[in-house]
């Protein structure tokens, strides 16, 4: 099972390393394909004054330290095409943000690398529309047929994080987890799915729903899970309201593993 976990954004070195240290058991678990996630730049913050991160070059240095110290596979998101090339030798997965999942130049630039790609489904798109971002990546890699197996061979994932409902809510349609598997392995983003957008100068959320949503996705059946986590979500510099603290993260992962094992037995 794929597990992507880490802070929303790279904060100060001590905080990031404390979080990374506490995630070591996930990397050591042979049943889990673990990836450490953090952003070097949150380019889509609500307010101009919100913390964005250390930037590309300082972020790469910190990723290199994390990889050297812990041996983690690393996921980070890219917002512009020029950011791709400098990251190629440092990270393992490039993530396409939900708002940018239709950006052809960005998808093509990422597809030119040998890295894994996690494409987040736009909050404004139906599941069936996600075949087109996958198609852009596959065709750039000289593969013409869209299928789960072809995407898996080419290290392409799709990530569900809900659809916009009205002006201030997201709703996850669990059917999307099934429908998108026609095109690629599916990751369920449990923490962003409980965001409350348009709630002021920062995006709100309710992390109490994260374990419930993750258990529901495990029952439906997915290839992996995405969790943002922190030693103290209350002081996190981005997305704190929908993050899990690390103790709750482990409890939730134990729950979803139990569900998936039960489904195999049945």
C-alpha cells in the first residue's frame, strides 16, 4: 500500500526533521511503500501574506538532507514548468496540484522525466475527465492506450480530494475512486478532502473527519493514501485545521490496513 505523509509545507529545519523522524516506522514497514511529502512553495495560498515555504533552491537542499538522513522517497508539488528540471535528481514523485491538473505544459514537462507522477483531480472535474491528464502524460511517454496497467507501468497515479460543493465545502463521491481506476492507480487524499475553502484568509478544515473518510476509502478499495501530518497541527504554517497529528495518523493507518486485510479475506 502506498502511503504519502508529511507536513503541508517545508517549515524550519528542526520542525521538518522532527516530523520526518516520527514517520520512520512507516518507512520500515514492509507492507507500506512510503513517501515523505512536503511543499517547497505553496503557490496557491489564499492570502498574499500567508507562509509559502523556503522556495525552490532552499527546498531542494532540505529535501537532500532528509533523503540522506532518513532514506525517504520524496513527493513534492510543482506549479510551473521551470521547477521540474531542478528537482529531477532530488525527489521521487512530482505532484500536480488539483487546480493545475489540466495545465498541458506542466504535465508534459513532468512526463519528460523518469519520475513518478501524482495528478490530483481538480475540485471542478468529474472522474471521467481525469483520463485527459493521464493521456497527456502517457502520450508524452510514447504510450497511446490509457489503462490502469499502462499507467502503473509508467508510474502515474491519480489522486482524489473531493469536489467543490457550493461556496464553502468539498464532498467526496466514493464512486470516483472506482471510476478513476480505469485510467490509473488511485490515491485517496484524506486530509485535503476535509478542507473548508473560502473560510477567510486561510483555508479551514475539520480533521475529525479524516479517519472516517480514510476508512470509507479503504472499504471502497484504493492503491494508497495521502495524509498531511504534523507534530502539532495547531501551529502548522499551512493546512493545520485538516491535518492529523502523528499519533492519530498511525491509528488511522492501522484502521485502514485492518479494513484492507479484511477485504482480502472476504
